[in-house]
């Protein structure tokens, strides 16, 4: 009786090739996300540039009108400068909201790269390193831009205060109009500077990082 042996087919291992393809795909995603971060950073600089230009232009025109005795009557100076201050805050506050939103978007992309791409692609460490550096700070926001916006938030008050002390009637109630705008601008600036609101933690994907530990 002749027994026939079954021919065993050799197993072809394709894991290394698949790993290379996965790494290549992740690296392409990494380059796309980094390009998006750079584009968002460019938008951020455009926002601050337009804001500073608009605020500076309004203040320059107003100062020229206040210092020129023929342009604005003395009894109309305080209402005019208060109105200009409100207009400046109408520019400044949306600028702050957009700035906070863009920075959260940048940190959200950086958190995704740090958690889901860098651990799987050798040689990518920047987002993880930068996250450790930022974690050692007292705040997680933008220090430099925060300082600029602190200055811009207080600057519109200078002319109304000057006009108030020059006003013979001392109409202090007109300054009260500016209080909500000042408080709102300072709160947004502090949030941009320190990153204390709860949405910042969500933007940094810290909850996802805790779940992955």
C-alpha cells in the first residue's frame, strides 16, 4: 500500500511589507497635518496683523481729532472717544475668539500626531517633545500673543480716561459702558495666554492620552 504525503505549502510572511506600507501612510498623514498646522499658524499671524493695524488706525485718527480743538467740540469729546473704544473692542473681541479657536485647532492636530502617529513611525518625536516642554509651564496658551492682546485690551481705555478728566461735566456714567467690553476682552486674553478653560484640555486630547495609558 503506497501512502502519499501531502505537500505542505510554505507560509509567506508579509508582515514587514505591511508594516512599511502602514508607516509610509502614517508619514504621509503626518506631512499633511504638519502642513495644516503651518497654514493655520499663517492665518494666526494674519489675524494679529489685521487687528493691530485696525486698532492702530482708529486710535491714530481719534487722537488727531481729540488733540485738534477744531475737529471735535470739547463737550462731544468723551462720547466720541467712548464710541471709538467700543468700535475697537468690536474688532478686538472677535479677533481674540478667532485666535483662541485657531490655537486650539493647532493643539488638537498636534495632540493627534503625538498620540496616534509618532509612536508608530520611527524618528518622529517633535510633538511629544514639545508637549513635555509646554507641560512644564504654568500655562498652556500663547505667551507672546497673550502679552500683545493684554496691551490691546487696555489701550482703548486711555483715551476715554483722558477725555473724562478733561470733561467739565465729569460724566462718569459713560465710562461704565466700557466695563463689559474690557472684562470680556481681558478674560479671552487670559484664556489665550494661559489656556485655563476646559476646552483647552479637550483640544490637547489629554483625555484620550489618559485612556491610552
